[in-house]
C-alpha cells in the first residue's frame, strides 16, 4: 500500500509517501518521497521553537509540501491507501495544522487515516533502512530528541514500556541551550558536534574550578536522566573562564574543546544507561531514535559498548530528525495489527490531536 505520512509536531513541515508491504514482523518499506520544509530560520532569533509561529509556518507550507511529496513520488492523491499523521506528543498549535489538513485530505479522497505517536515514529525510522528486515525482541530503544529522552523496553513494535526518562531537559534541549550560550546557531546539535570533531586531541576543558563537566545520574539505579545540571555546569564554567555569560568571547579552539567535553558528558550518560538496560533486560536488539541519534559520537560509542551478540539499529542518515516517512512506517506497523472492524473505524472523524 501507499501511505502518506504527515508530521507537523514541532518546527518541520514534513510529508512523505512510503510504499509498505509485508506483515508487521517483517515489513518492507520503500520511501518514494520525503519532503521536509524546515522553519529553522523563523525560530533562530528566539533560540527555540515558538509554537504559534510554527503553526503559522505549517499552515503556509503545508500545501506546497504536500504537492511536492506527491509529485516526487509520482502518486495521485486518489492512489494513497492510508493517511498517517502525528497526533502527539508535540506543540498543540503545530499539531493542529497537520491533523486538520490530514483529516481534510482523508475526507476528500475517502482514505482511511490513523493518528501516530511521534516517538513510535522515531523508532520506526529504523525500519526505513533497506538492510533491516526482521527485528529480534525484546529490544531496548533510546529515544533522544529535542523534546524527549526516554529508554523504552519493547516486546513488539506496539507493546512497550518506558523504563526511564528525563526529569528535566531533554538531551537535544541541552545541546540547543549550550549552543545558544556559546553563540552557535539553533538547533545546537549539529554545530556542537562539528566543533567537537575539531577539538585538539588530549585537551581537557575544565573551567577554573578544576572539575570536568558532571555526568548527571549516570550511576544511580534508575533509568532516568537529568541534563539541566550539566547545562548549568557549562554556564558556570563559561562565566568563570570568560567573566560573562552574555556573548562570551571564546576562541575557536577553546569552543571546540568545550563542545567536545559537553558532548562527551551527554554521550557517556546515554551510553552507560542504555547498555545497562540492554544487559538487565536481555535485549536482543538495541535501537536509537530522535534527532540526537544523528550524533556520530553517540552512534559510534553506543555500538562499541554493546556486546557483539546484540543487534544494533540506527535510523538511516537524514531520517533521525523529524520526517514524514517515519510516521508512515509507524502507522503501517499499527495498521497491520488492526482487525477489520478497527480499520473500518479509521476515518477522519476519529482522528484528533492527543495533547
Ligand atoms: O527529533 P527531532 O528532529 O525533533 C524533536 O522531536 O524534538 O530532534 C531535534 C533535536 C534538536 O535538539 C537538535 O539539536 C538535535 O536533535 N540534534 C542533534 C544532532 N542533530 C540534531 N544533537 C546532537 N548531535 C547531532 N548531530
Ligand atoms: Zn522528533
């Protein structure tokens, strides 16, 4: 079947057409188009996403993005077999635009429609790698995005339990806030990773109190996380070293070392807890999802921390961040499990924003 995947939960208007076949334990996906219209420039001056501006931009961009996604896939609207749209979690004004446009499409073309959990989408992104076929469960998944940091125990794609999550800032949020502090653009993950990659080997950026950045909650017994203290530690270190936190004048090489030290602190905590969860729950598979899953050091170091016998899945490059293809894939996994009666109920009247 051909699925139209729609994602507007945050600051990307993202629509894809995905061809899907096979049972949910062995699905085969082909991404026919994957269009993402980023709003980064709209939100850049605010250092974060402004919900009402996001909604305005989604409304403006939705139809052109939809047209492009259908054209690139060589698909007519009548040929779409299923509409998939993110209904939660996310920014309410932003979600409303995608959900209501999806309902209108489903009504106009009499297409079944299902609401999708954005985080399930991030995990389903792993299945868009054509080399991934069968997934062995139980699996442990680390979801790291701008809004969420969660460790999830999965018994199947639709049967899962949250083992732990952040008690304050999400991992991506920490990247974004630290980037803002040191004058790097939003979103902060990519520029911090780029600076970190240039850091001189062996240097240790420790601030004036002689301590490296903390690894919050790394050694406690829970699977929860906390990143706001780490962000504050970076802020204090910058203040102590440069005498101000307002546009500090940080030389490029020191910025690189700071980024590397901060990134390593985040990666250490994420890797340690994920590897411990995998071992405790005898995970056959470990998978990553969410925008921070694009981080090369996290991808590499988590892989190194897992035993060779554990399958290790990563979303294909470019599909870690928000996109419509992952929403289409997540919808298919749920759709395949639905009995006919539930499929008959999958119409636009029953799909609303879930926040
Ligand atoms: O999943 P996503 O696209 O949107 C949300 O659902 O939040 O994640 C966006 C987050 C941002 O915080 C961004 O800074 C982070 O992902 N990110 C990265 C990298 N690329 C994106 N963080 C670390 N390293 C990266 N390479
Ligand atoms: Zn996301």
